[in-house]
C-alpha cells in the first residue's frame, strides 16, 4: 500500500528556539513527533535523543518488522508493540541519564508520539506508541478520530469532571494548562500507551505537537487533510497555528495512505467499517471511543455461517459471545421451539464472558450470515490491561443484564398474575 507524507516544524510566534523534533524513516515507514521541555535548549536535546533512539531501536528490530510483513501474524504484531515500548523506555533512560550527568539539563524531558506502518501490502496495520500530549489523529471516511490520549493535567481534570474543556481557560486550573502527567526522561522509566489497528485505503494521519493541536477544531481536520498532494499540508497547518497566536513550537507530520482498487482490499475496508458501526450501535459498547472500539475489533473473529448451520448448541460449555454482522440468526430450544430472531447488531452468548455456564439455547443461521466472535480469554486480557476501558464496558454490561432481568421479572410477574386469575372461581371473575 503506497504512502505519501510530508512534515514541517516552526518555532512559533512566542518562543525563541524550537524544542520540537520529528523523524520520518521512509524505509521503516516510521513517523515520530516529539515536543521537548526543559529550557536552555535542554528540551531540544531531549526530543532529539528520543526520536533517534526510537528509530535506532526499531531499525535494530527490522527483521521482526519484515517477518510481520510476510506473515501478518498477530503474535509478531504484539512483539512489534513491545519493541516500540522498549524503544521509548530506552530513550527515557538515556534522556534521564544525560540530565543527571549535565546539571544544566536537569528536569529535561519530552513527549513523543510514534506511528509505525507495517504488515502485508494488502493488510497493513498501524502501530502506535505514545507518551505526553502530542497527538495522532486519523481521518477515515470523512470523520476525524483522535487516536492518542493526552497525558496532561488538563485532560485528567476534564476526565474526572472537575471542569469542562470550554471552562478550563477561565477556571482556577488554567495555570496548569500545559502541565503533562507523563513525559520521556523526567524519570528513568515511563508508562507507554500502545495499540495497533487495521489501516484502510484512503486513511490519513496527522501527528502534531500541542503547538498545533491547541488551535485545531477536530471537525475541520478532515478538510485540512483533504488535499490530493500532501506536500503543502504541513506548512499550511503551521501557518494556521501561527495565525492563531503561535504560542508554542509547532510540528506536524501528515501521512496519506493510497487508495486501493482491488476487490479484496475493498471488501476488507467495508468489513472493518461495518464492524465498527455495529459495535458502536450496541449498548454493551455504547461508552467507548473510536480508539477503544478499534481495540475490541482486534480481538474479534468474523466468519460466515450458512443457512441452517449451528453457531452454538444448547448444553455446550460457552467460551465466547457472538454478534450478528449481517444476515439473521434464530435462538431456539433443543426441541426446536423458536425463542427469538436476531439481526444485525444483536448479540447472543454474552453470559459466557463472565462464567462457564452451559448454553441454554441453540443458535442457528436462518439465512447466509456473517457473525463476529469475542472470546472470553481475549476479552479478559483487554479488561485487565486497560482499566478505563474496562469500567466503561463492565458498567454497560451491567446495564444490559439489569434490563434483561427487569424484563424477565416483569414477564414472570405477568405469568403469575395470569395463573392466579385463571384459578379464581367464575363468580369472582364476574365481580
């Protein structure tokens, strides 16, 4: 899949030197933006060390990237994420040690946002590693999605409901607007956010420091990246930030994924888009961001089901839930009594995510259908590794189960009232 890209950096209108750095490695398909901090040019050193340490570390793991290009194996994908995390940890240690050795650089550090494109030509994946408040945006099918979370005090206060984004500049917290809660080099190690995702034809990425993101309207980003030739886009974004005040250094990297016309690639793009739309419409995933939905897509497996083919069978021990992506599936008792029919976006077998109870119903395709599977062990791994995401999913899951319990209770109560009415003497019914 062809990539085109361009970058620009500028000191801005209010700073005397540029502490940002970026790096593009065409052969590795590696893109990095880092925003240094520390003053006395220390921030520039921290960001420079970081981007080059990461590039060198990934270059040293080039064989892993090449193997993943040949196979697309998910285990190797996990190893690439680990390699990115280790690369940032190595940079963090190096920056921290340099600051210890040179007293005029004490306290220096940097943010860093990394995008690596790897995998088979027809099924490339994006690998992201991130620390701080620089950002990576994805523009897909005309919509913009922020793929990184700001590790900043401002974002943490907003997330906890202490203040809204619109009120922040007039709040008592405004003096902390630029404070980051994670940075490379401040301590010997740092917590790194990583995740991977499918890259689709026509995707566009924007990596930038907060000198640009502070002025961006997310709704306007798709049009800003819409140019056929990306070479002039970074410069125009820098000009835009400077016109807004240029309060900080400004760095931007723009990456465009070429459009593919093959039928196979087109079908894959459609399925990924459909899966996201279906999951987004489910009550169980109602609170998840686009990035979090993508995280769940990574643990789904889609498969075709022929008419009258069984998906799950009553009496079996369950280890996965299923979502109807297309077509129709009926749930019925072992004797064939149909309980309900399910269409797109409806799910079944969800209790298998929380226990090992045997299936009470059989699920059979009514027509040719496509179903996605979420296995319990992989679901647990996501829940254990991402606390914020797990709270959203488990809270929604509890709400779904509560709704079903209320419905069942209501139906049982109605049945009991009907039985009592049927048992009453005829003269009492007449009264």
